[in-house]
């Protein structure tokens, strides 16, 4: 039996979870003459829509700004991963990556003492 020891990289410990959904994008919808802002994203091949609030509400703009910042970071990370794959760095197939990410998010990997 082989024991695998996980030794965390101190600079990598800031990431608390691995995102399993798409970065998403904003869109607006008019309902009863009121404009609302929504965030559309995909998780597990299914489309989800999250309401951010009325378009004229100040907290809606703050939520949208936060979502757009997160989206830029996640798109940048995805592009970096694509560059590494193009440079022939080893990468897990998508099914294995999703399984490992789910296990990580559930707390199944803990640092060695």
C-alpha cells in the first residue's frame, strides 16, 4: 500500500474552494415595467439564473460589480490553464477534475501535520 502525503504550498492556501460552475454573465429583464439585473451561469450542464435585484438599487450595482470582478478572475484562471495544456503540461480529464474538485470542496483533503 502506498501512502500519499499532501504538502500544501503556502502561496496556494488562499483558495478555499474550487469553482465548479461557469464564470457567468449579466443580463437584464423587465418585469411589470421594472428593470431587474440577473446573473446567468452554468453548473453541471444546467443553466441557472440568480437575481441581483432591481437595476436602480444601489446594492444591485455593488453585487454586479463583485460578480464582474469574480468573472474576470475566473476567466483569467481558465485562460492560464488552457495555456498550460497547450504547452503540454499534464492535466486531468474533465470528469476526474470535477470529481477531485468536489472532494476538495467537501474537505476530503487535509494538509499533512
